[in-house]
C-alpha cells in the first residue's frame, strides 16, 4: 500500500502515523477536496482464510464502515469514506489533533484534574447518548479509544471498527463459541460471561475509564487477566474518593452506579447519565471544559491519596482461581492486556494526530520525532522547547476563556501571537491560530470592530496557507460574518454566511455539523434582515436536519427550534411561538437540566409569548418563579435575574398593579445601574419602565423628566437617528401631549419624523 502512495486516485499518502495489529495508519491528503485526512489501511485477511470467510469479512467491513460513516456527532470521529484497493480494506477519517486518554494519563502522573474528569465524563456521555439512540454499541470503550483534542473537545473513536477488529481476529481471538474479547480492564460482566450485550455494557466500560482517569488505576488492577475478570464479575469496587479525597461525592455515586454488576442496576441510558452529570456539575460549581490545556504541554497533574495502583481483596480467590462458578473456558489463556498506564518506563509521546487509534496504533512512526512545523523561510528554526512553551501558554489562554476570564485570555493570546509571528512568521498556522483566539476574545469583550479586523486577517492568511475551502479558513470567515452581524452589518454578514455555507455543503456535505451550524447562523441573520418568512423556513429546515442527525433532544437541535420560535414571534404568530418555546423549554429541561441557563432562557421567552397573548396573570407567575430560580442559581444581581424581574414588573403593569410595578422597576433600575452602569441598554429599559408607571399613575411631570433623561442618554450613546433614540423622543412627545403642551409635542414629532427619514436614507 505504501508503494502506491495514491489510493483510488484520490487519497495521497503523506507519512506513516502508526502501525499495529490491524495494519497501518497514514496521514493523507484528499486531492479532491484539498484537506488532510487519516487513512487506516487494514491488513489483508491472509492466504490462510478460505474464500467464503473472506467474502463474509469484506461484507462485514462494509457494513460496519457504513455504520461508522453514518454517525454525525461532535463527540464521534467522522468517517469520510471507505473501500477496498488492491485487496486492502481502508477507511478515511478526520485527522484529529490531540491526545487519547491513555497518553494524557501518561503525561500527567496517572490522574487528571477533577474538573477535566467531569468534563470528559459529560462529553463522552453525550456522544454515547447519540450513538446508542442510533442503535450502535461500541463494545470496546477504553482510554485509548477516547481522544481529547487540543480545543478541549472529546471524541470517541473506532465505532464499528473496534467490533470489526474483534470479529476478524486482529485484536483478539474468536473462540469456538464466537465470543470476542475486549480489553480485560474495561470489560462488563456480561461481556465476560458471554451473555447478551447492549448499550449498558458501554456504560460499564465508561465507569472503568472514569475510575482510572480519576484515581490512577482501573477498578480491578490485578496481577493477571483471570483475577481482573473475577473482579469485574464478583467484587464490589471501592469508591473512587477512597483513592483520591478531592473527588466530589456525586462522582462516587455516578461511577459506582456505572459499575453495577447487572445492566438493570446501571443508569437507564447515556442521556440520563449526561443529565445527571450536568446537574451535579452545575450544582457543585465545577466548570465545564476547564481543562483545555490537557494536551501534554505542561498542564499540572493533580495527584491524590492512593493515586497509584489500587489493591483489592478477592477473599478466597487468592490464587486467582474462583471457588464459585467458573469463568468461561475461553478466558483461561488470556494475558492481562494493556490498561491505560503500563510500566513506569513508558516513554512520552508527541501529540496524537491520528484518527483515534487504539493500543499500539497510537505510537508514531518515529517515536523520537515530535514533528514540529517548520519556521517561515529565512527565520531560524525555533527549538522544540520554545514551541512547547508557546503551546502551553496558548492552552492556558483557552482555559481562561472557558472560565469566562476573557480580558486575561486576550492578553495571553496577544502575547503568544506576537511571539509566534516573530518565531514562525505571520502566516504560520500556529500564529494564525493565536490570532483567531485574539479575535474571539475581542468579540466576547465587546470590541467587535477590533474582532472583525482580526478575523478578517486570519481568514485571509488561512486562505493563503490552506486554500479557500479548508475548514480552518471557513471557520475564520464564519466568525467574520458573525461579528458583522454584531455590528449591525447584516447585509454583509448574509453574503459571507451564504458563501461559507456553499463551500461547506460542497466539501463537507449538507448534514455535517459545521454545515448545519452555518445554516443556522444564516437563518438567524435572515431574521435580523427582516426576511422573517425565509428565516422561519430555513430555521425549520435546520431543526429538522439536526433532529435527524443528532436527535430531537440534542442542544443544537433545540437551539434551531428556538430560532423557529423567535421567527414565529416576529411574524406575529404568537400562539405557535408559545407552543414552540414551551417545547424547547421542556426539551432543554430534559436534556440539560431544569437549572441550565439555556432552559431558563427558553422559559423567559415563554413569558414573553404569554404577555403578547394577553395571558399576563400566567406570565406574572412564570416570571416570579423564574426570578426566584435565577436568584438561587446565579445570584440576585446577575443580569439574567434582573431581566426576569423586569418581565415580572412589566406584567404587574399589564394587570394595572402600577404602584407595585413602579416600586419593582425602581429597584431593578437601581441594581442595574450599579451592576451594568447608568448608560447600559438594560438600565435604560428599566428607567423607561419607571416613566411608564409614573404616567399611568398620572404623574406626567415626573414621567416627562425620566423620558427626557432616557432620550438624552440614547442620543449620546447610540446617536440621534438610532431607532431606540427615536422611540424615546416619541415617548417624550406623547408625555408633552398629556401635559397639554401640544405645540411642543407637534414640533418634537416633526423632528422625529425628519430624523427617521434621514435614518432611512442612510440605510441603517
């Protein structure tokens, strides 16, 4: 295979990534699409196989490859293509940059930080929830099959292929009864006994993985394979916190439930598990995805009491042979198999760029080489140590961002970008990666115009380096469109979104996650352009596609359904909008938990819809409960808590309870001014609500003073022709009418009309 260098006239093999029991893995270039991929070439079946078995195995390969290729989820390695070439079966997969959990454990002293363990558990559970909904069971889940990318995302690898390897006989032996072996440290009791295996077997294996990455050893880390299998079958494991005291109590409960001996005692499904982890993480304040620095670049390892090899007593099993019911005969010749961390002399390995390989496949072709990217021509080649330091600082910036510390993250990324540009050149992929993160932090800190300049620069650089259709180029262009929308330049944003979408559909297909995300953004932007029917139709199409690909309860599906509801509201179709928002709120409560911010946001929109439909009593009670929940979860002064309280006071007014509404508006306005500032849009909305209450109570002179204050501030902050400033001047004119000052009111109405005409002529 290596001699041909070109498979099917399309995949150009560039360099060998790994070699193992099932064959070889190559980094390759897809000549048709101009992207880099991983090509796994499986070993020929060999002359000892008869023709009928060979035909069966080829057909099984095609079936399993189709299954793997059909999986479209951010937590599952993407299979792009498969086939047979010169008698060799091959798979084409996305090229992942990161480390598998075995390597991360090796890098970080055998245990991972607690927040990262919880984050990995949550992401793997989310991916398993999707695959199990598709009727797919992995059967060989272990640390080497789970990748942590440099972005912090987690992917499960080798769906279908792990089972295929077992059946063909590359990674295990088939016994006379047809039972395929997994890795002993991660096998469920039903796998050991040769019984029926369903999705709950994967959950047991996940429990073993989580136990190991949290404590440093799998739950049954014993001398030989027989003892390991007996442990799985008969021994109740010790709680993880017994080996590492800083592990939270909820983690003990989750892992021990996963390690229940019978499937019926484990969580019902991975979706239930994910919701449980999410709720526990939110409740304990553990951030999601805190450990984006876990890439093998100096991230601190946290050791704990007993973090080394765990020891368990097997009672009467002292020799490793059971006194009770025997294990299956096929287990007697087993070797122990490899757990995630083997002997102490394991050597460090560079970042794993493979498509999720297992076992010895993860070793690079040249273990001595880290393969650093070359410096720009004419520049001295930076040392590996210098590059490693910069990578560590880059990952630290990512971690700060995930903690919401955007200002600090921006400072880190700007410094790293400057040093990378000096060492590697302005168009080096690593430099552009840092520039991209600078743009992201600028966007998150309100410096939108600066973010636009940065993303534009990155997009142009990536197009020069990678080409216009490369995923990295498209990601930068998509962020450019997003910040254009933030700046109110929706026409320009629309053009960029449409161009990126066309490229994504051409290179990735219509149902790829990135394609659907771009279509969603386009739908959102159409709504801001006032093309509400188009926005509603496109958002509905995206929601249907995401439901088909990801499942109806997936967060991405629900956010598209949320956009459908928004478009319905803008179209005045409030009964349909109310139904849609309620469905989204219920779906988010089930998939994310009742206290998740996205669930609470959907509940807020339910209240808006109720108010629009005149159901103010129901809306009032909804906002009362929502404000209480926000206060409990986020605090009394959180902007979203204050938003819920504002909705409460608006509905007090709709029920003519104006004294209460005025008091609530004043309280909310005072807190917003202290938290957000006197000129913040939310503060001005609350101040206007005070004026509304004063007017309804007949205190028009006081109302005029407040209306005028709001109008003057909006003129100064937004400009006299901004729609909100014009609306405030209309409020002021209406108040003058109520005071009998008709001539002044008419003059002000005329000024507003002239400004509106000027506003329209400028095309704002």
